[in-house]
């Protein structure tokens, strides 16, 4: 079980970086708007604080910007002429989300004195 103090620290750290953070008893959910205004969200299932940090780092380590950009293309908006926005811009936006996620991951580990084994 994840303690109230740990929950508070995780949420406070995430919110300080501009993320929304929620915990439903099974999963942490983090969301932020990308520089281009897309909603970037990911979930971390965890029953213990150690499991949370392990899965958070695993998610960040395994994140593939190209795969994520392809997924975003399924939900891409069109400009007023019906053309997709530039794919390179989309990929850059996903890379920015990845950088923000890495910053969040590092800040959570630092703020909560957690060292990944």
C-alpha cells in the first residue's frame, strides 16, 4: 500500500511541474498539455511505492517517441484545409512530452529520495 505522505509528495511534485496527478487506489495517472496543446497522459499501475518507482522508470525507459507519434496520428487534428499538421512537428511535440516525462520521473525520484536499483 502506498502511504498518504508518499501520495501527497508525488502529487505535489508532479503538480509543481505542471502535471495533473491522480491516484485511484490502483493506478497513478499523470497528464499534461504538450507544447502543441495535445493532452499527454500515462498511467502507472502500482500497489506499493517501490512498484510505482520501478514501473514509472520502466515506462520512461521503454517510451518510443516514434511509436507514440504514430498513435497520435490516429487522433490528429486537421487544419482548416483538411490537411494533417506536419508529421515532423508532431514528432517534435512527442519528444517534448518525453522530455517532460523524464523530468517528472527524475524529480519524483529526487524529491522522494528514491534510488532505482
